[in-house]
């Protein structure tokens, strides 16, 4: 009740302010700023998309103009000749198992750390947390030789395992917090009903933890899909490049070959699926990414 | 009571711990040792040389050059990003706003794109012949705009601008979350007392957002100390090392010049600098937290 009345007071005061001349001026300033930044974000992407339908000639001599005719074959060249199709498949081969493994292993470890008391529990939790202290580039050289010695250099499974290992600390940190919030009565009830610990985990706890698992799934998907430095160091075989690596490679390659239109098409191919997925899941994705800030 | 609990504890913890110790902790620890050695990767055992790598770093002009660029990013990127994102967050929380949802979704989008894709896109935009930036600049009367990524004086601001462009949406969402958690009664009381929007922002919003701002500062500082993906994609540290940062320099030392010991020593120094800087930022910005 009180909240209601005061809200109207506030709104009323604001409305009075807005009706005045300076209010209108401020309102237009606000709109101009917002539209300006939106244009700054959107326009480069629109330019990219329509340019990817142009010929090399048009790209060079009329950077602003719309394509005279839609050059669909740019996309074909990008997918086949520039190997975007191959890189896309390679990324899937690495990210899907990496993501699955990360979520399962982290959920198991986080569940134990959140709900079981045993000597060393805290120590293990902080051991995992210590991994977030170090930047990745500190590990690059030893990691390169380690994977080499294990015969995992230039292999998909090597990349999958390394991606997983480096995703564990934050995922475990987040899911431990999540499992702690689940009611312990459920656990006891299930045990009394005759379920064993494994059944409790897979049939009771995991379904309950689904929102947390999805958040971590999104967070890690973007991290792995966009991962650049790890494949750059651990994957030298051009046939097995993942997307970001392949994209970077062809940008540097293209300076010599000059097939700009295929390159524009390649970036468009990479951007569009991200855009579609983002627009559909945007509120979840925003949450998924900004949770990273919570640890600060 | 539950003596058999170890039947689940051990198999559930073991895989994660094993993977983590072998592929994360072991390499980090080994890095500390490798940084004290001379190693070209051909012999199985690195040659121990103590602190020699660190001494050499002090006289290495390329090291200082790269560090200088990191420091430039460190000064400007957080400042500009936080200013713009705070401003936009403030505008979007001013009562009912048309298209407010559209703006939030749009501004955040660069954050989900890979830095490599962003780097490639902006290399096109900055390109002197195919790009659109310079034709805009010519249209508004700048006769000879620089060839951004090819010009040693323009390349660092050009890359820094791209990072601001992609980061603003993220920090704006963070600030909006912070602003929305401030009780509306504070604003009501002040409005009744006759405060205008500007005063509300300076005297209520900003002080209560201090914790979010500190977090943003530390994140941005860590980002400015890295800058690997964007630099490697757009320029590979060029032209002529003008946009080198420590991360690209150490990558080049290690994986192109095979100076693994020296490269790791650079990585260790970079880590220590970031670590000290983060703690320093948190300490300096520490104030009495306002409870509300």
C-alpha cells in the first residue's frame, strides 16, 4: 500500500519534470545517445552481411554500395574452399563432448563438496578455486609439452580434455553454491525410500539442479566455442583447426590471396548462428555470462 | 551413520581432481620452474639458469614495448568502458523507456561473438581501401585519415576502441543489475526533497554502485593485461611490433622462436603484475560498504 502511493508520487514528479522544456531536451538527448550506440553496434554487422553478397570488385571500389546482384557463390566458396564447413564440424567435435564432460564431472564433484562432510572437503574446494587465480597463458608452454608427451598434441581428444580441465574450477565453484541451496530433506526422504546414493544423485539431485546446469552449459559453451589460444598452441594440424583458429588463419592468409568476398561470407556464416541463438536465449545468456562477475 | 559414503565420494571426486591436477595445477607449477631455465625444447631437460631470464627481460626493449602497450590499454580501456556503460545503464533505468529491451539485447550482443570474429570484422572496417571508417572520416572533413592497423601511432587506439565496443554491453548489464537493486524509496525521498535526476545519480546511484564498479575495474584490468585474441587476430602485434602486448610477445617467443624458458619467464612476470594490480585495485578502492 505505502509502496504504491509513493511510487505514484515519484512518477508524478518525474512526469512534471518531463513536461517542461528542459525535460524534453533531456529526453531527446537520452534518445540520441541510445540510438547512437545501437547504430554503432548494429551497423558494422549489417555492412558485413550485405558486403558478403558482393563481388570483389564491388567490395574494393564501392565499400558502401549494396550488391548489384546477390553473389551466393561467395558462401559456397567460404564453406568449401575456405574450409569454414570443416572448421565448423571440428568445433562441434571438440565442444560437444567437452561441454558434456565438463558439466557431468563438475556436477559430480560439486555435489560431493556441497553435501558431504569428510576430512579434506574444504581443502579440495580451495584447491579447485586456486585454479581461477592463474591466467591461462602462464600454463601454455608446460601444457604444450605435457600434451606432446602424452601423444595428445594435434588431436581432438587432447583438446577436449584440456578444455574440460580448464572449465572445472569455475563450474565447480558455481555448482557447489547451487547444490547447497537444495533442501536436504529430499536426500533423506529418498534414502528412507530405499534409494542408494547414486540413484539419489541421478534421479533426484541432478534434475533439481537443472537451472544451474543450464546456466553453466551456456557459460562454458560460449567459452569453448570462442576459445582461441588453446587450439592455437595445441592444434597445429590445419585439417583439424577449430572455427576461431581457422578464421584467424584465413584472415592472415587472405592478404596474399585476395578473395575478400569469400572472407566476408565466412565471417557472416560464423556470425549468423550466434546471432540467432542469442536472440532466442538472450535473457538466459545474459545471466549465464554475467554470473562470471559474481565471483569478483 | 553413513559409513559407506566414501563409496560415492571417491568415484565422484576422483575424475575431476585427477584431470585438474594433471592438466591445470601441474602445468602452472611447472611454469614456475621453466621460467628459471634456458630451454629450446629440443633437450628433455631444461638448463637451470636462475633469474637470468628476468634480468634479460629488463634489458629487452621488445619486452618494454609490449608492456607499454598493456599499460596504455590499462589506463584508457577501463576508464572509457566504465564511463560509457554507466551512462547507458543510467539512461536505460530512467523510468519507462520505449525499446529499452531492444537496447539491452543489442548492446550485449558483441559479448557473445568470438573475439576473433570481432577482430576480423573490424579489420575490414579499418581497412584503407575496402573499409568504411575512413570514407566516413573523409566525408566529415578529415582529409587524410590514418591507415589504422598499418600505422604504428594509430594501431593501439584502434584496437583499444574495438575492445571498448565489445565490452560496453556487458558492463552496462552489470550496472543495470546493480542499479535495479537500489531500493526505490531512496529516490522517492530525494525527489520529494527536490533533487533532480543528475543529483539522484551523483548522490544515490553512484555511491551505491561502488562495489559493482570495483568488480568492473578488476575485470577490465585483467582484460587489458591480456589482449591476446584481439591483437593476434587483427595485427599479430604489428606493424613492426607497434601493437605487441606481453601475451602476443610471449606467444611469439615460445611458439615461433622456441625460447620456452624466456617466454615462460615473461608469463610469470605478467601473472605477478596482474596479481599485484588486482589486489592493489581492490585495496585502493576499498571504502566502507554502504549497507542498504
